[in-house]
C-alpha cells in the first residue's frame, strides 16, 4: 500500500489593466512584442516601482473566496537571481510576509488547505528559434509580460491523487473566473502549475524523494504528469533505486517527465526586504469593501438555480460549474421559457459538442434564441425529439437557425393523420408474419412496427400519433 502526497504551487496572472509596479498595459496578447514596456518593467537602474492598488484588491478578494486570513501587514522582498527574462536580476515578491495566510478549497467534501498566497511580478517571455538539439541560433525576449502582477498560491501537501490535483486546479480556476480575479486561461499562461509529489510505502514507512514537476500548462497534463511520476517513484521504491530530490519537466509529446535539475543545483536567492516599497498596510474598511464586491459564487448560484428554475441539484451543479455556462443557460431560458428543456439540451447535447470539438462557450455559434426556436418546433409538433437530436450538431457547427435547417432539409414532422395511416397500413400489409405474432400475444413487436414507420419516414412521423394508429390497427378484430 502506497500513499501519494501532492502539493501544488500555482501562479495566476491577476486581471488588472496595468502592470504591478508601472502603468504599462497588461494586454500582452493583442500587442506586438515589447509594445507595453517602460524603464520600470525593463529594469532600468534608478527607476522606482509604485504598487498597483488593483492588484492588491484582487489578491485580497482571492484570499476571501479561498477562506484565507488577510494579513493587514505584508511586505515585499527581492528574490535575487540571474536569468535573461529578468532584467533587474531580482524579482519583487513577498517571501517573509505574504498578503494571505491559510485558506482552503473543498473538493468532494474534503478540505485541501492553502498555506499562503502572495503577490509578485511576472518575468519577460523568451522565444528560441532554431532547433533545440544543436546550438540555438537566436533567442528573443518580449518584455510585455514582464511586471504583470501574479498571485502565487501554495497548497499544503493535502492532495492524495493525480485526479484530485486536477479537480483542485479546475475548482480553483472556476472560482478565480467567477470572481473575475484571473482569466485562468492555462493555455495562454494566465494560470501555471508546479507540482510536488512524493510516495510513502505504508507497510514499512519508506519514503521516496520529493520530485517537483515544473510549468505544467493544462489540466490534463497536471493529471498525466503526476500519474507518470507516481508510477515512476513507486517502481523506484520497489526496486530500491537510490533517488535524488530533483526538479523535472513534463514532455507532453512523449508523455513522460524528464530531469531538469537536482536539489544540489538549487540557488540561494538571498531574499531581503525591497527597499523601494513601503510595507503594505491594509485597513478593516478596505477588506470589508472588497468583501462587499464579491458577487454570486457557484454554490450560491446553484442554490438559486434550484429555486428559481426548479432544477434538480445535479443539473444546477453542472450548469454552475462554469460561469460562462451558467450565463449561457440563463440567456437560453429567457428565450425558451422552459428551464428543464434547456438544461437537458445543454447537459447532454451542448456539453458533448463542446467536449468533442474542444470549444469554449465564449466562441459558440449556437445562439440563445435558437433554444426558443427549438422549444417552439417541439411544442407545435413540427419536429420530434429524435429530429431535434439529429439536427443539434448541425446547428452547433453552422450557427444556422433551427427553423431554417428544418425547412431546408424538409424535416417537418408528419403530423397529418390520413398520411400517417396510409404509411402504417402499408407496413402492416408488408409484414403479415409479425402481425400474426403480435395478435398471438407478442406485444413487444409494437416497437418493431414503430421502428419500421420511422425508417419509412426518416424519423419524421409524429411518434405519439404513430403509436395511436398502430395500436388501433393492430388491435382490430
Ligand atoms: Zn512598464
């Protein structure tokens, strides 16, 4: 029996308009390289940092939603090291006195404790051109990212499996997005994760060395990298292989971790208090004000959905698991005026399409008013639920209105009794053996006849009327 011990260090970019210590824009995705820079964020000697109040507000907000203690006294420190993406040769961070201590997030009823959360600045971004194997030809530096405020969130080693680590990251991101603290976009680097893992053999208390996996940039990879490392460490323990405390990276193409550096290479950062920034003192009024700006969070929203829309808890929890999804649902209900109808469609068909196409809610082609159209088409018996399921992927992919698709493809339900009766009479004539069996008590064959009608009408027959006519004709005599 082995026990897995995992702790996470997460860096998240705060959603401020300007950088942590200067007034440059943080919009590094819609800018050309080195567009949003100034002497402060490019580390010119003699420049002075000025703290962005917005970053402090967001850090406090994060502290509050993660149940943390907001420290009224915190302070900035210099973390000294050399790397080309760090022009000052030191990073401003909060080493000794973080802005938030303690806190927790609940995952399936279990508390995962947060040890601390602190403010720091992001570094510049490096690009390497040329192949990685021979000597690199050129490297480029983009300082647009340099100085963007980061919140580092450090958990206690309370996580016990790779899937729990993934769930933690997903919940954290969801809460950060709900409270508009960060976009939480892992692919764009707005949320980055380092994971520590070690293994204990519960039978003899033998412990593996601790391994840190650096810079994991997707939820899937958090789980995959930890699964790989968990297995590797257990194998090493079983084979009694001498291990070293090391830092490893995740190679997502080869699906394995690789060594980056050992603990012996670790540098002493010579932290000392940042002389150019005064200690950060927060008042109760300030913290109370931030508390008052926190809007509806997922649990509250789920409760409201259950009451306002009369939804089961299961539906409400899935729909509120993502803020954009919850907003989309509410817009659709405004048009369809039937919450359960919308909820069913979203939870089965829409979520399936989103997953299959790897899409984001923000970029959907399907419009909320289409849910109103679909409801109308169903209520007026123009289409069956089978046709609805059939056309949903096309509505999703093309963004064409359901009414147009139904008209274009001639999918309107056959509702006309005499027309249906004609079709059914033909089917009965064509299958005398089955009719005989039915009459001799094999009532299950009704399904066979319904199937035949649907085949002949390409699924367009009104199911209820089909049933009625079939029963009437089969039970005759
Ligand atoms: Zn700047």
